[in-house]
C-alpha cells in the first residue's frame, strides 16, 4: 500500500510532462492544429484525475465519467 502513492505521483509527473509537451507544440503550430490537440490535452488531464481518484478511493469525489466530460469539448 505504501507504493501506490509513489506510483501515482510518478504517473502524474510523467503525464504532466506529456501534457506540457503537447501544449507547447500546439502553441508553436498554427491554430488549426492547436484546436485538434486541445481534446488530447483535456483527455490526458481527465485520465490522470481518474487514476488519482481510483488509487486513493476518494469517497467525496464522484467517479469521473470521460464520455460526459469529453461531451463538453
């Protein structure tokens, strides 16, 4: 049980690096590509939140539904 937070922190750190690289490349590219990459950034962010919620079993947080969240993009 001690290793679960360490794995989660490493996972979040890894995905934050990917998220930042996608954001920087999307800013460097033109606006069309930026809007295509925006859902990818949000999808990665939602996946990371989903993993945190599942790992630590937060009872006060509702389960993140990716389909409903992506519907608003």
